[in-house]
């Protein structure tokens, strides 16, 4: 029929003017939203990236051990990797939020940290959720509860300015090395004795690094101050590594660790012996950091090989 088609649009008619006004309002609203969004993104500044390079070595070293011992990788492992990385970034922002500081500059920095904490936490939640909902990995719930306990304890240490103490760093290492058993469980689809026991060698090795670095730094600072005593760091380092030499073979005798795992701890003992002999003379912090990464890489490789060549009975 001739009159059944759509009515022609005329901007000079009342209905045409209404459409123009509605279109203009929509454009203004969209522009306002876009401007606010752009200002918020620019106001967040550069992403907050944790500068604890040693913590990254522990985190990814533990992840690789869990994955390597399991001997398989899948989509759930990739989600876990993204999730733990986002959680580590969120922890860096949370550290800034929890620091007992005052002043306008610190307040602005905390607002920035809060924004990035929300972003990182959201990314972590998006990554972890499919592991529970889609892959039905409910065995991760106890791991999550344990991680929450470590987070609360770390928050208490940060508020008390004790996160850089020996106790604080050992607690942080214990929390980060939990990633090893978690990665093994996600890769294999279940929690096993082998996966759970991975936490022990990971914690023992990376704790060795904590004692070693603290001893080197204390000796270096003591000599810079003109002969001040550094025994408060040297003695614990020496005692820890003597105990380590005794404990690792005992764990192998008890079939808690495979015998080839003893070789994986050789870099830790060698590092401590060389460090205690050299003291703090001409200490290069960058070189020290890279040497820790190199030794951690050797340890990760040897530990994976040890568990793969001599598997424990689950």
C-alpha cells in the first residue's frame, strides 16, 4: 500500500526536532562519560609494579617447580599464572595502602594504590573464578584460606613496620612458596602427597637466600660504618645452613625427598660458604640480585629433574 512505508524524517517538524534534541542529549552524555573515564585513567598514573625482585624469583620459581614436577600444562595452569601474577601486583599496591604514613603526598599515593589494587584484584578474581566454577577445582579453597592467613599476617607486619625483619621475610617466603603445591595441584587436577611436599624444599631453599642476602648486607653496612658488628646476621646464616646440611639428607632417608634432591641444594650451600668467606667487601647489589636469580634457576631445574627421575610414592 502507498501509505504503509516509514514516514519521512523532517527536522523542521515537531517530531523531527524532538529526535534532534534526544540525539544531542545522548551525544553530550556519551562525551561526558568518556571525559570522566579518560580523566580517571590518566589520574591513575603508571601501573604500580612491586619492586621486590627477589619475591618474583620465589613466586615464579615455585610455580615452575610445581608445573615441572606435574609434567603437564593446560588452560587452568595459564589461568593460575595470570591469577597469581595479578595477586602479586595487588599485594604491591596493598603494601602502600597499609604503610603507616601521613601527609598530602602520601594520601595521593594511597589513592593511586587503591585504584590499582581494585584493578589487580579484579583481574585475579576473573582468573581464579573459572578454576572453581568451570574446572570444579574445589580443592583450591583450603589453599585460598591459607593464602588469606598469610596475607593477614603480612598486613600486621607492614602496619608494625616489621615486614623487612627476618621474621617478616621468612613469613613472606613461606606464603610465596605455596604457589608450588598449588601449581602442581592445578596442573595434575588433584592434591597429592608429592605436590604438597614440594612446599618444604622450596621454602628451605629460598629461606637460605633470605639468610644469605641479609648476612651479606649486614656485613657490608657494618664495614661501611667502621667495624660495627654484623654477628646478628652472620650467626643465624651460619646456623641455618649447618641445619640445612643435616636436615636435607634426613628428609631423603625418610623418603620425604628423593635422594637426587640433595644435589639441588648444593648451590645454596656453596652460596653461603662463598658469601661468608667474602663478607661485604665490594658488594655489588645488582650482581648479588642476578646471582640469586641464576642460583634459583639452577635449583628449580635440579629439583624438577630429581622428582621426575625418582618419583615418590603418593
